[in-house]
C-alpha cells in the first residue's frame, strides 16, 4: 500500500532558502503533480542572505 502524505515540508539542517531557485522549482513540480499543500520551515534569514524581501518570491508556492 502506498504511503499518503497530507503535506510536503521543506525543512532541514541549515536554511532551506539558501537554495531558493532549486526549492521553488521543486515546489512548482510538487504543486503540479501532487496538488498537496507545501510548508516552509525556515529560520527567517532569507532576506539577509539575498538582500531583498524574499517573501514575494515565495508567494503562491507555500
């Protein structure tokens, strides 16, 4: 019997937004293929890493 998940979570050691482009590409495919909610667990440093408001890039994915 296949495992069924209620949601997908980007989480791990370090800051997942350090690989923003890769993360968004994967999130896009998850949304298209599986239509599951996606959650991002972050330490909130993306704005400092990139130097701009990154929330705009995350909109529609999470």
